[in-house]
C-alpha cells in the first residue's frame, strides 16, 4: 500500500510539474515565434531566411507537443464532476472550427439541449481527449471532408462516435494507436492518441477503432452513463 501511495504522489508531482512547464513555456515560445517572423519578413539573404524558417518550424513543433500533451494539464487536480457530454462536444467543435476551416472540413454535430447524457470526469481532461481525436480526424482529411460526431445511449453506456472521411488506417496502424511517439505525420508528436486513450481509461471508458484505408475512420468511445 505504501509503495502504491508513493507512486500516486509521484504522479501528482509530475502532473504539477507538467502544468507549470506547459504554462511557463508556452508564452516564451509564442513571443519568440513572433520575433522570428518579423526577422524573416525583413531578411533579404536567402540562407538566413531559411535558417529562420527552420527555427520557426522547430518552435511550432515544441508548441505541438505542448498542445497534444499538456494543453489542459492543471496545477490543481480538478474535481470529478458530472458533465453533459453533448455540451462538452459542442464546446470542442467550436475550438476546432478554425482548423477544420483551414482543411476544408465540415463538422457535422447537432447540439440538442434537450438530450442530456451525463458522464463523470474532469472537464478539461475530457476536452483535451476530444480535441486530440478531432484534430487527428481533421488532419486525416487534407483534401476536405466531413467530421461527424454522434452521441447515443445504449443501456447504461454513452457512446460517442467520431467519424471522418479521411485517409484511414491499416490494421497495423490501428494496432499501434496509443503507443507513445507512433506517428505517420511529418510534424506529428505521436502523443495525441496516447493522451486521449489514457483519459478515456481514467474515466472508466472504452474505445474501439474501425477504419478503411483511404476512405474513413471511426473512433467509438464508450463511457458509463451517470444518472
Ligand atoms: P500525431 O497526430 O502527432 O501523429 P497521434 O497519437 O495523435 O499522433 O496519432 C498517431 C497516428 O495515428 C497518426 O500519425 C495517424 O497515422 C494515426 N491516426 C490517428 N487518428 C487518425 C484518423 N482519424 N485517421 C487516420 N489516421 C489516424
Ligand atoms: Mg494527433
């Protein structure tokens, strides 16, 4: 018991640390990127222009890691609370709209305020989980498409289907989902699904994935319904 306790304490320290790193590092990154961009605009020499562009790319990469992994890492653990899952999805679709627009992706989700399916968890963690999955779906549709999100209830379970008309995955790729640093993207971190899966697990949920390579993917999340 003592050992387990120590492990839990260590995890909490790590989570505190992650939160402050995320917060403290994000601002200087943004500031540096801004100045780099100004330098790049004024720079005439092609070689130097290229160096600056590499530096900007590296800053973007660091930001990606923070976004996938630490965006909502919180200094004080949030309370477990009852959440209306559709409301959280609705919120996240707003956050993701700019990225969707950039990729020519339409988000198909109808928020019905009458339908209330409650789940237990920490709000920001659930949002991080959804953001990472929505982001992957949108990134899978480089030439546009539709991201469909459906919420249904089946007995004591709430099911969230996240369906895209993107590049799809092979069985081998599906098997590797959630593995840290597994990525097929040039600028990927390979942390997004790992974080999402661990949040789902922590909420006592389940996830299953089905996909047709070159055609579509569906992430199906199941959470215990909270009456
Ligand atoms: P990253 O997005 O940084 O690559 P993730 O852990 O979020 O890392 O995703 C890992 C990999 O899983 C992606 O690189 C991609 O190959 C695959 N993947 C995840 N979601 C989808 C999806 N909706 N459609 C196609 N491939 C996906
Ligand atoms: Mg990702």
